[in-house]
């Protein structure tokens, strides 16, 4: 997916709940490129325009799993705290 | 491994960062356009579609910067920018740049050159195995004593001694003298350097009747053995005997003090001396046992001394051998000179730094407006400081590099000037330590002395500064005060250096004008030694001497004589003696005098004045009553209240019948050991009446109308006409020997003089720059004064008054500093007090005049100010 598609898919999947400034996607992508979690390759869009396509790497997937479990732990904790009230 | 890949990615981005920026731009542009397209399709107008897309995207520029900065190269890009900017500024101000770089280069260069010497002399370890364990015995000892110490001492793991004697080497085209180190087996072993070829002399070979073995130095190997890799086993003719080469030392090896071309066993080279307990002529080196300190070794030495004294009361009564660490022994007397020079050169660096800083500050003030505008446009204070610092760092790097070049040239000059004491230092070179030194010195200079102006520049209220609209009175009071302090301290430091140099110069001229006791002009000297194998009897030696002098004196235009040891030649022999009729002295406790044998009209040739009595005549020869001539010091010390003429003396420890000598004359004192050394009492005797066969050497002294090399060839011809196998060596004019004996003082004086001159120039530039800047700042004010009727004279007084105030202040502080500091160089001064008022006065006047001239140039400019122009100035 290229940047625009990523922004769109975030929006679509989250049912428009997550609406941030779309530009902030790009610094985030740079940080993931540095870490090697994603790779970027130039390709052509359906409309025949040049676009940079990002793809998750194995390291990225691993990191995702780590982040997910971390996130779930936090969410779980928050949920438990809220339910206990 | 992960972080490595990450670094690689970051580096790739850095290299392709233009491409990176373009890609990012394209990517964001596509995003915006696609979003805009979407809005258009949902029925918006083109304008509102673009606006909505932008709104949703956010601040494009900010995200671009954030994406760029995510890669972490911001600092680097800033640096590149600062450096590029700095270089452009430096290129645009060639005058400022060259003065600043040159100032630093002089300071750094002089420091580096001196540091290279210090590095080689004081800091580098000696080229021996574990050199910190090596100690030296102060004073010489005899071979039997050395053997006893080797056997008894527990404090030493090894030890050995050496005595260098000249021996004839007759294996070449013409007979030459080589310096032969007579050693025991322990000597080379103790220094712990392995031979390059073959082996060393072993203890079993180093004994009475042992084989004649030789270990060659590398230079002997090159010069006389043709660098033959199969030289081991070769037979060489040395001192009338044949020796077998068993080893060759590496090129890097030289004994700590002694210069020897070849090493032979003491028992083989001089078996007579090797057995004599009372011939103290071996210089010994000892290696401390692991874990043994100097004090412990010294205590054991004292015990051995006592034992030896009990065992051999006649020879060893007053034994007191003192151990000195080798390093200290070697550099002990050059250390103070080097440290004073290092201190001096440090002051030069300080002056250079002060100059550098005040240059920078003056420029920052001139550029204040630019900085203020930058600050107003949003440049952070830190960034401004960094920019200014980058510039001063650039200058200091340039200055350091130029200084390194200067240092290279300077070290070469130092080596050319080096006195004999620094002879060990052929190895002075720039090593990593020296380079590190330069790096640190110039880097610190740039940062520390660039920091003050940088901070001063970044300080201040933007709005207020802008309001002043570039009026050149922006110079802050603190900045002015700081610059005044810098110039004042430059002058003070320069004064200290000038006083130091002045004191040395005065001492040197005193030393040089000192009467050596003889006339060195037009005297040529040469050294001869008769091989004991063929001249084993006094009569043969005397016959050779008499015949040689007869032949030489028959040549036109010269007068020749001979003496055992020539003044300033570095050698002399002391003998104990007894005076007839004086209270008896205990055996072993007799007073010692320098003893010299002469033949020919020695006193006439050297122009040593005869004070009382008569000179030797050819009739004072063998078989006639023994006679002696003494010097004035001898009379002062031993015949203070009596007429020395007719007094009788004999050498100590003589067996009956005593050989009484009658004093027939008194001659003037001669500075035998050096112009700065005290005169020892001396006794001259005729060579023909000598009974010491071992003193088979002599130094010819030949006075001629012109000292040319033709003379040397003529003398060699005459010598070889008598005996073709006698080498003629140590050919010097007496004036050369004088120069050598002055070399250390000359070296000190020249260097300190050079540094002082450097300091003077730098300080002059400093005060000039300061005053010129000052006048520039006050152009407006001066214009008003002139417009209001001030006379040129008044303006001149105004400007000069400012300069004079600084100069007086600097000089006063400098005098105080000099009084405090010159005490440290007392040991370098010859007959001059470190607070010599004359030197202080002359130096103060000199510096005041230089400061006055440096102020006068800008003052003249101020005088010529045209009020109309000055008022329009801004």
C-alpha cells in the first residue's frame, strides 16, 4: 500500500473513529523504515502514477506482535480497572 | 547486527538525502492530489477540494521536516552548513583570516617543536629492557671492586661497567682511532639489548687470559665490516692485537652515555687495568632486582662500601658510591633548561591565544548587527553560539595545521642547534603523542578562546540592539573590559619572556667574554695515541714526541707543542699529591690536582701567561732534576702564605725513593673543564720526565697564521713519516672547542630569545589591533571632538593616553610576574641575578617603545579624521 491507501484503510477499518492529520503518517513511516519494520518500493498506481509502496517485513511483523501483546495487556488492565469501579 | 543494519540505512539516507527529499515530496504530493480528486468526485469545487485536502493532511512543511529529521542527521547538516558558511566568511576576510591563523600557527608551532624535544628527552622511555630498573653509579669504580659488588649485592639482578678508550684500527686504508668500549660481560647484558648478529661476551670468557673477542656497533659494522652479514668470526686488528668479531649490535643501540664503536672484554683490552683495585675508571650500570627500591639498593651499596674500605684501607678508604636512576642521570642537567623553554613557549601560546580571542571578539562586535538580525529571524541562541564556535574551530584547525608545518621546520632547526647534551636525540620526530598534543592544544584554543566572543555575541536584547540601528557604539562595556584585560596580559606575558631572554643573553655575553686563560685564536689541536704494544717504554714515547715536535717546528709559519689533555677537550686526570714540609695527610686522603704533561713551548703556543719563575726548557728532561709548574689556583689553595717557587711535591702513594719535583714557575689559570666551570688547581710537568707508561697519548697544539686543512694533512704526513700506523684524530680548532663548551648556553639563549621576539611581535600586533579597533569605534566621537575644535594634538593625546594606560598596566603586572618567575631559571643563568635591574630596565623600555609605536599608527589615523566624513559615518 502507498501512503494514501494506508491513510484511507486506517480510516475505513476504524469506521472513521481514528481521524488524525494524514501527514503525520509520513514521519511515522520514516521511523519504521529506519527500524527496518517496513520496506518501501516504488511502483505504479491504478491511475498510472508513480507511488511508494510500503510492505511489512518479518522484523516488522515480530515488532507488531510485541506491540500488540503490550497493547492488549494495557487495554486489559484499563478494562479491568474500569469494570472494577 | 540489527543496529549495524540500522546505521547502514541511516547512512544510505544521508548519502542520497536530496533524492530522499524529492521522493518524500512526490509521495506527499500524490497523497494530496488523490485526496483532492476524491473531494472533486464528491462534488466540491476545485478550490475547496484542494483546501479540504490540505486541511486533512496538516502542515506539509512541518511533516516534511519531521520526516527528514526522523533520520537523525540534523546536527550533521547544521554542521555542514556552519562549516560552509564559516569558510565563506574566512575567504571573504583574508586579512583577518591570515592574521588569526598566523597568530595561532606561531603559538602552536613553537609549542609543538619544544614538545617534540621534551617528548623525546623526558617522556620517551630509554631504549633498553625495562629501563626504569636501571641505575647508574655516580663516580667510577675499579674492575675488581665492580666484580666484588656483582658477587655480593642482592639488590641487583645484573650489573656491569664500561670505559671507552681509543684504540687504533689498522684494518682500513689509513690507520684510524676507534672508540673501544672496554666492558665486562655484565655491561651489555644489563642493558638488555639483543645483538643483531651473533652473540655477546659471556662471563666465562671475561676473565684473565680470556680470548680477544669483539662485539661491533652497527656503525662499525657498516663502516669497517662492509655490512657483511657473515661478519661474525672475522678477525680485526685493534690496538695492536687481533680480535674476533662475535656479535653485531642493532642500529638502534647505543650505550646511555658512552659512545663506543666496538666493545671488547676489559681483560682482553687492558689486562693491567682490569686487575688494579685503585684504578677507578669504569662507569657502571646496574639493574635493580624486581621489587627492590632505590633506597634499599643504596643501603646495601653503603654496606658493601664499608666492607671494601675495611678490606682495602689503602685504596678504598673513602668509598661513598651513590646510585642514580638512569633516566635522571641522562636528562638531569637538560631538564631545567627544557622545562624553562617549555614554560616560555607556553607563555607564547597564551599570548597567541589572547590575540586570537581579541581578534575574534573585535570581529564579533563588528558583526553584531548580523547576529541580531539572525536572532530576530528566529535563530536560537544555541545555534548562534554553535555557528560562531564553528568558525573559531575552523580557524584553530587551520592554525594548528599551519603550526604543525612550522613545528616540523622548527624541530629541524632545534636539531641543528642542539648542544652535545642532547646528542641522544637524533630520534626527535613527530609521533602520535606530539600530534595529539597539537590537536588538543589547537582544539582547546579554538573552543575556549572562541567561547567568550561567541557567548558575548549571542547575549543581548534583540529589540534593543535593532533599535540602535547599527550604530557602532554597540560595543558593550564588558566586551571592552575583556579586550583590555587580554591586551594587558599579552603585554605582561611578553615582558616576562623578554626579561627571561634578556637575562640569558646577559649571562651568555658574560660567559663569552670570560677569559679562558689562553688565546684560542689560530690554534689547531689533534689527538695522538701511541700503541702500548710498540711503545711500552717511556724512552720510546719520549723519543717519538721529541722527534715529532722537531719535525713539526721545522715547518714554516707554525709553532707546535703538546699536552696530555687540551683545555675544553673534555678530559683530565687527577692525582693526589703531597707537599714537602706541610703537615702530613692520612694515606688515601691526599688533596687532588689536575695533572698535565707538556712538551715544547706549550705555554707560549697557548699564550698562557707565566706569572712567576721560569718556563720549562729543553734541558728539563730525563735524567735531570724533576720540575713542575703550577697554576695560580694551586698557589691560592695550597701556598697561600708562602713562595711556591722552590717548594717540593711528590705524587701520593709513591714507593721509596720518593720522586720529589721542584716547583719552578707559576702560570695563569686555564678554564680546563668549561668556561662556566671553576678552575681546578693544576700541576704541569715535562713529558720527558714522566714515568707513567699508560699516559701514552698526547694532544698537539699548533699555532699558525691561518688554520687551514692543508695544515692537518701536513701534520699527518709528519706523524706517519715517523710511524705509519698511528692514527691522527679529534682534529679541532681551539675556537671550535670554545663553541662546543658554550653550546648549551647558546641553545638556551637563542631559543628563549626567539620566543621572546615572537612574544614581542604578537603583543605588538595585539595592542595595535586593539587600538585600531578602538579608534574605529570612536570615529564618530572623534569627528565630533574635531568639529568642536579639538586640535590634532588633543586627539593624539586621547588615543595614545588610552594605549599608554594599557601598556603601563601590562608592564607593571609583567614586572611583578617576571620577578616571581625568573627565579625558576636561576640554574640556567651565569653570573646574573634573576632580578638583574639593568635587564629589567632595558626590557621595560623596549616593550614600552614597541607599545607606543603600535599605538601611534592608529592614533595617526584618528588625527587625520575628517569631521564631515566622521559625522556621516554610520
